[in-house]
């Protein structure tokens, strides 16, 4: 693959996954901006793990997705208990 096209493909796939996440949450009739916040948290954690701690990229991404998923699950449990807002 040509080196100039690889970042375009990566950013396109990231935007597609975020758009699908927002679309699924909008199907319930509620706009959730937590999707962007959790994705930003995973991106930041992955960058810190690779640049400052020297982790390989696949391991850093897997760890960041796991941590962000756990935080998202905790937020989901908290909001699940709410009756009305």
C-alpha cells in the first residue's frame, strides 16, 4: 500500500466507527456525546502508552480499548439506574 494513503484509510475507519456508534445511540432517541469522550480517552491512553512507556502499538491499542470499554461500562451502569432525567 502506498504510504500516503494509509493515514487516510485509518482516519476513515475511525470516523466510520464513531459515526456508527453515534447512529446506534440516536436510534434510541437520545444523543450521547459520551461516544466521542470515550474514543478520545482511548486515543489519548494509546498515545501515552506508545510514546512515553514504549509499548508496541497493537498492545497499547488493545489496552486502551479495554480501559475505555471498562469506563464506558461503568458509565452505562450509572446511567442505567436513572429513572428519569
